[in-house]
C-alpha cells in the first residue's frame, strides 16, 4: 500500500524529487531573505541612532519610517 503511494506507478522518483527540490528551494529562499532583512534593519538602526534629535523628529513623521516600524511590529520572521 505505502509502496504504491511512494512509487506512483514508476513516476514517484520524479514527483518526490520535484517536491523535495521545491521544499528545499523555498527553505533556502526564506533563510536568505530573513538574513537580508535583519542586516538591513541593523543598518537602519545604526544610522538612526547617529541622528540628532531634530532629525529624528523629522524622520518619525516620514511615511517610510512608519512603514518600517509597522513591519517590525507585525513581522516576526
């Protein structure tokens, strides 16, 4: 029974290899994107900490900054 599901009438090797390739590719893609997101967030935080208080107030009113804060609060990658 289980051998029939795995072999799929001789096509199992193609189906399972494609499935595993896709799963591994998505895992690698997720890991790379997560690493890049953390790297960019750290760069943003480092630059933000060097700003003067007047510039920080200006930045807080900008749309891009609000988007970064919203994604940091919602996204738990």
